[in-house]
C-alpha cells in the first residue's frame, strides 16, 4: 500500500505541476481527494491494513493529503490571481459620467481672490447695484460738475439714482454701518455706459478693499497688495506702484505687475510697456471720512479696487470680454 | 496728451538723462507714459528714392510698374499713385520697412502678377499727416539713399501721457518739465517774454468789458497791428505735427504752440471783425445760436459765457472761437485773448454741447490765473517774430480780484502717520521747492507752504503728503510684512450664495452671468421695470425684473450654436419700480434671486443608456435636493395664489411655511418670442426670503438596530387622486411602525380604465425596540390596504376584475 501511496503522490505532483486552469484544478482535486478520490479510497481501505503498519500507512496517507491540499490551495491562489488579470470586457469604452456643473469663470476668479483676503482676516460685504448719487459720487469726493466724473460713464435711472459705476459706494455703506477697525473686501457688479465691444462691456465685476484703523499706512497698503499679488500671480512676481488719481483716495496709486505673457519684454497685451496694471489704490481721502462722520485726524485707512474681468481675461487668455456674458455652453463647460 | 521730448528738453537741461529714463521717471511720478513713438527708430529702411523708369502695369490700368533707385541698387516697385512720375524723388520703403499706417512690416509682394520690392509712400502711410493726395514728391535736390528720418529731421521721440484729471498743470511741456525739475533737483528754463512795444496805446485800439467776473475772473488782451498772416515756418509746423496738431496759419499756430508750451489756452481775434474794437464778456441770457470756427451752428445754452463784440457773440468763451471773427489771410490786426475762466462754467457748456477742445479741456480742469501776462507777452513776441507787425503798448488786464496762492500748514509727523515711514525734513523741503512751492516758514515739527495757482489740485495737507510720496517715489516706500488683526468676528455676506453655488454645481448645474440690462417689452412681462435714462441701445433700456429673460437669451444663443441640452443657474439682482419717480431707495426694489433652468435631454446619446428628455421632476428634484442640503426639512409645493402668465404648470415652493419662489414650465407664448421650440423647466427663488429662514441644526437619528420589513403594493386609483393625498392618508392611518412610504412605479393602461392609473408604493416597517414579527407587519399591511381601498375606492392590483 505504501507503494500505491508513493505512486499517487508522484502522480498528484506531476498533475499539479502541469495544471493550467481552475477547471483542471477541480478535476485533480476530485481525482485524488474528492469523495471518490483515489486517496480518499485508500483512507477507507486503511482498516484492512495490518495493525502494525497502520500507523506508518496512516502517516503516509496524511502526509500526501496535506501535500495535495496545500499545493492545491497554492495553485488556486495563483490561478485566480492570473484570471483577475485578464479582462473580459471592453474597458476602452468611456466611463459613465455624472456631470458636475461649474461656477462662472468670473465667480471662480473672485473665489480665488476672496480666499486670499479672508485668510488675512478681511470681512466680505455686498451692496446694491442701484445706488444714490451720494453714495456713488458725492460721499466719495466726486463733486458735481467735476471732470473726475468723466472717468466713469454713468447710467442714470433718475437724477439722484444710478447704476453704480464702481464698488466703492459699498465702502461708504460699510463705514456707516460698522465701527473701526475695519478690514473688508466688497465684490460686485458695476455698470459703465460704454459701447459693447471686444474690450468693454456695459457691466463687469469689481472687488473693492477697505481698511480703517488708527494706524493704517501706505506702507501697509503696499504690503497687503504685494502679498495678494504674490499669492495670486506667484511669488516671483515683480511689481511697481505708480502715482495716480482717484477722488476718494489721497495719495492714490496704481499697481502694475510685469506682464506675464512676455515676461516684461513688451508685447501686444501690455502695449509694449512690459507692465500690466492690475489695480488702483490709495489712502482714504479725509473728505470721504468726513462724509461718514469719521475723524480723519484719529483714523487712517486705505482702499483698493480691481476689475475681475480684466484679471480673468489675462489669466485664461480670453481676448473678447463678451464671451464671459454670452454663456455659451462650450465656454461654460471648459472651466 | 502728446509731449515731444525734443521740445521738453528746451525747458530743462538734463542732457545726461536718456529718453528712456525720462519716460520711466515720468511714469513713476504719476505722469503715466502710455505710448512712445520714437521716430528715429520708426522709419528704418525708408529712404529717398529716385524713379528711374515708369511703365504701365500690364494687367491693371490704374497701376504702374516703376524702377526705383536708392543710389546703390535698383528695385522694381508697383505703384498705384497717379502722381508718380519718372525722374522724381520719392519716399521709398524697402522690403522689411515698417509702415506705421498699416502697423505692418513690408514684404515682397506680387501685385496683379507683377513683383514689387517695396512701396512708394504717402504722408498718410507714414502717419506724417492725413494727406493722401498720392505719394510724397520730394524736392529735386533730395539726396537719394538718405534715410527718411534724417531727411525730415524726424529724430524726435513723442510720448503719450495719460494725465489724470487732478493735474491740469501737467497738460503742457513746461508743466511736465516742472515734475522733471523736482525729480532731478533742477530748475526749469522759461523762455524770455520781453516784448518790444510800439507807441500806440492798446487802450486806444481796443476795449474789454467783463460783465460776469465770476465766470471770467481774469481777461487779458494784447493787440498786434499790421501782421502778415501766412504759413508757419517749418520748425513750428514740425512741433505742432509732433503733438498731433494740424498747422493752419502762423497766428493760429502760435496760439496752439503756446497752449502746448504753457498750458494756457489762447484765442486770436481778427480785430477788424470786432464791432467797435470791443470785447464784452457776458453770459447768454437765452439759448443762443452760434456758428463756431468749425462752421457748425450750435445752440449754446442759457448762462453759457460768450465773448462778444459791441453787438454779437464772437467766441464761445474757453471752448471755441466764432467763425465771424477768425483769423484769415486778410487779417492785419490781431487781438490776443489770454484769460482765466471758471472751470465749472466751461465744463457745463462743453458737456451740454458735447464738445471737448484743447482749450475747454484745460479750462475745465483749471488753468493758472496768474500766468496769463507771461503767456500773452510770449504770444505777442512770437507773433511779431513770425508775422511782423507792431505790438501795441500795454496789456488790457481785467482782473478785479486777485486769486491768491494757497498757504498750507504741513505737519511733518503726519507724513509717517499716512505713509508709514519718516521722510527727512530736508528732503521734503527740496521736493516742495522743486515743484515750485515756497516754504514760508519752517520749524521742527511743521512747515508753512505756499502753493502757486498752477496747482489747483493742492489744497490740503494730505495733498502735500501725496506730493512728497510721488516725488520721493512710491517704489521707495517700504513694504510692511506684518499686520495685526483685531479679534473681531468677521462677516462674509457672500457665503450663502457660495454655498448655493456649491450645491447647484454638484447637482450638475452650470452658472451663467447674464446682462441685467434688457429689452423693455420682455422685461414688462415679469414686472414693472426700472428704466435707464441714457441707455446704450433700445435692447438694453431697462433693468431686469426677473432672471427669466437672461436665461431664455442664454438658451436661444446656445440653441443657435447647437447646444441643445442645458442645466443652468444664475444668482443676480432683479429690480422693480414701485413709484413713478425714483427719489429714494423706497421707490424701487432690488432683490437677489436665484434661477435654475433645464432644457433638452438629461441623458444624451450615450452607449450605456437611453436618451431621456428633462422634465418637471428633474427640476423638482434639484429644488428638493438644494433645500435639503441647505438644511431645510419642511419643503412643499403648492398651487399658486398668483399664476404668472408666462408660466405653465406653475407651483409655489414653500419652505418653513414661507413661499420662497416658484417652479414650472415656461409658457409656449414666451418661448415663441425667443424662438425656442423645446420645453424649458424654470424655477426662480427669492434669496432674501430664503436667507431669512431659520435652519435648525439637524439632530442625529439613531441608526436602526433591528431589521426593517419592506412591503410593496400597487393600487389602481382615479387619476385625480394625487400621490401626496395617498401618502398623507397612509401615514395618518397607520401605526407608528410604518416609517417610510415612497412611490416606485406609476403606470397607466387601458386595462385600468381611462381615468385610472396604477401607483406602486413601497412601505417600510420598523420598530426601534424589537424585531418586528411577520404577523404584526402583515396585520398592519392589510389594515392599510383596507383603509386605502375604502377611502379612495382603490383596487389592489392583481385583483382587477
């Protein structure tokens, strides 16, 4: 019987070595250790073995059984792993899409800017689009019949009310409704009575900034805006501040950054100057403080404002502003 | 404004400073250089050429084929100008030359089959003037091959400066030179204004009466007799052309020249045309017709300031002269007006008449009332030099009340408070002196500064601080790298909308931003719109009363480009007029709305599914999900109290018992107006109401410990019975082990009868404290079936007779 066992072991070993698939594996299992398997049969025959050899034969049987079982398990694992590697469907078909929509590109741009200032502890305020002449102009130190008003072509809805030409009137509202210290940004839609073209639209978005406290300085304004620009445009950015004029700030400035399309060499976009203007800013004019009953001897402040469309057009390489308001799905779905 | 750097350098002696540096410095002090035309570099490869041969073009009657020599080589050039002649000297642009008028570099071309190596240019093509009367024909002695920039003396560099409205002083070459003087610590050189006067007393030849000295605080005049009006000399014409002016005649050119030199507008009258040799400055008592120099008749509004002679207006003060007294070739005696007019008056008239001249532009920003004598002398002197004649003795100067220089107290400590760093006192003083200000008094903490009248923008200490910062250089101001933030709660008014955007985009909606300005006829459908008094066009004459129009415009634009399936949302303000006149915020409303719209197919030609059109329930699902994610548990949809005529199947959206908006299908009549022929599902929500609603913090619900039992059933009921009625009835008439009811199949069939439908419902039973037994559930299930049967006359499916 020991010889038979040895033979079975040999046969099983050869069969297991040459095994090719799981079906064969099941056949081998049945052949040797299945209910009617050869080895199973020998176990049944064990009782007819001479007493003194029972122990030896038994051990031999068990050893072969364990060998077959272990090898089977090992082979099964290998074959299964192999099987999982083969693909039985056309995986090149596109996946099922569950479309996520998108925020408008202008809103996405605003989000980026807002998040930079929020981290600096700025609040965010909004204001109405129909404004009084007082909030939009007078309180901001634009006297009636002053050439400064020509800087902004205005849509009027009556002789006292208009579509705000900038987000600066929200400054007035924020100062009227809060006590300093104030650090705030104010995004929103503004309107200009300009012919619609590739370069200008009758409405666009601005983001206004305002800080009022007892110790706000021009140096802090510069620091804050440089921080913003580096966060937004990259830390290697070069910048400059130029004197400019806004009735509601004094001193007033405009901030330029090196044209990132030509690296400052001069191109069409920067009109050959190598610089791109990104925002206007300055120290809050004492007349503005006066209009909201703040004491300009005690308080100082800065304000800044930037056009969002311009930033987005430059950043994403869009050459016609109207595409932002056409809402063509082929555009919306790109961002 | 255009500034010629050659001209500018007449007033400030800085030969060591390059043009490039001047440009950079001017920008750094706030005179932003927006464009640079460097003529010395502009006309490379354009030379004096000689037309050796000229033949007709074989394929074009109006063209000729020439052979042009540059002295070394000969080139074949096709030319279209009729005045091109053999043997003439011309302006020849070679291949590679930049042609300013085209903004392009010249390439070798084939014109009607003939090759052309360059072109012969007109003045217009080189942007030397507007003249396009054929090509330029040069004098016969022009040296062939000479670069054109050398030949014309075009070595100037002309810059365009964007002058902000606060800096009228910089609207002249001397004014710009003054900023440079402050930067480089130099003084400016003013040309001599000493005149040689004849014996005739000016008061015997002319008289000036100012009747409105508020609008005309100063009026000065000189008379030059026996002048010869003719063409200006080349140098003067060149200067004027450089700054973009067209030379007219020597007298007019001189007034323009001095305007660009000093910033003081001037006017020259033909004295012989002035009735009684008299000037009367007075306001128009009524709207008055007047023909200005440009031969246009204008209706000048009442109260405008006129310069009149003894009987009629002869000039619109500070804006434009009149045709009736302009300088002509016949003019012999000239009265030079050099005045200071009230900025507001000039601005009002110019704005009403919608004219802006070099003169009005300066007067309305503010000229220097105390510089008129210098300028009138310079003018008389130059007229005498270029047009001959005798300068009458004396100046007529009507200046009843002298406008004084301003004196401003300046605290040195305030500089640090505003700018954030200390500027040395000595530096501050030198900046002020450089700008032409006087230091009247100086002590440890303060200065007393006298500011001349050429700087009307400087009135306060803060304005002086700006001057310090400007000349010191903004880029030299340190950058603070640390700020301190008070521990005060911050506000974010845009947070809620950002949350809405987050939910809606995750539901697959795309955000649009549409124009708030719209067509009136469509805006009136959704409310009484606020009108814009001065719209760009009739398409944009009112403000939107709803977000519907913008949405439908967006849909139609997309349909036109083949984008037929859209899932959109917009957040924006809508406006409605309440009272007839807008005098206060209460006369109109401005509210923030949200719209969501669906059109086309939900699933669109994919390999794994069948196409399906969007329907009402897609929109309803989005709205339900939106409110649920916002934290509201109580959402329902109600038949509207007020049905909008532009909606079909409209329902009100009710959240926490408040109507927050509506949803439905846009009426076919409206869609027709927009040329949309597919269904549009539309919801509009008033965000002000929504934001006012309280959201309760959701409390955690224990997870189920015991298995739930699910039972499905289907009733055939009358179509008029709504699902909501059924559901409500089931909930109300069952024990509390029934936890959840939902419909899972709705079905119509002839089998059920015309007025019936099948509603399949899933019931979920669960007990928090134990495993439900089959008997308990079965009993309740049967009871529910019985009650529904009785109440709604429903049939359980499978029992259909």
